C-alpha cells in the first residue's frame, strides 16, 4: 500500500515565492507609471479624467467581495462544510466574471473612440497621453490575465473539492488559491487609484 507524500509547507512556501515575483513585476510597472507621470502631469490628469470611474469603483467592490467569498470558502472547507465551500467558490468565480465583463465594456468604449495602443488617435496625441494609455492598457490587461488565470485555478480546485482531493484534511490548494486571489485583489487596490484618481488630483 503506497502512501501519498504531501509537503504542505513546501507548497505554501512555493506560493509565497511566486507571489513575491508578482509583487516585483507590478511594482516595476507602478514605479514606471510614477516616473512618467512626473514628466507629464498635465497629460496624465487629462487622460485619467477620461476613464470611467464608475466602472472602476464597481470593479473594486466586486473584487473585494470576491476575496471575502473565497476566504469564506476556506473556512467552510476547514469546518468540513463542503456544500458551502463550493457555493463560495462559485460565487468568487461569478464575481470574477463580472469584473472581466465590466472591463470588457470599459475597454470597448475606449477602443471605439480610437484609444488603444498603436492607434492613430494616440499617435497624434500628446506624448504624455499616449504614455498614460499605453501603461493603462498594459497594466489592466496584465491584471485581467491574472483574473482569468485565477478563474481557471479556482474552477480546478472546485473540481478537486468535489472529487475529495481537496478537503478539510488537505486544504492547501484552496488556501494557495486564496493567497493568489488576495494578491490579484491587492494589485487592483493600487491600480484603481493610480490610474483613475491620483493623476487628477496630482495636477489639480
């Protein structure tokens, strides 16, 4: 009879190491944003004023709520309440999809106005305006990719919960997924004010 080897400590350490590299990646983008804004404060203020703050605020609320539901899923699993855990996982996925749908409509509106990397409209705009929107699309696009990866990850773990491979006795995959999701949430907490709010007040 073979005994399955588990290294929960190693799995958690590996996840924290991965999250550290993600922090470095986005921190570099935030520093680049701050340096470019210092060069073109007027252009950044005008470009930021064109973003949809309502959608940005809604998506902030959606992500904060999704972090709560996934945390509740971990708690429910640890209490061996499988059905509740699955419901909270499903709620998290639903909220993540809502976030991406909101972002799709926001991007669609901007693209319909000719605002996207490489567009003629940006090429004819002030250099600071082009720099703002290039950073905006790259950063929010990269964040959106992380959201999509998180959805796939949570759905995979949900399936493993159903099959009993993730349980109260072996919750590490759900815990790691929650850590990843919290990071995605935290990144947006920086992205939202950085692009939608700060440039307006920075120049004003």
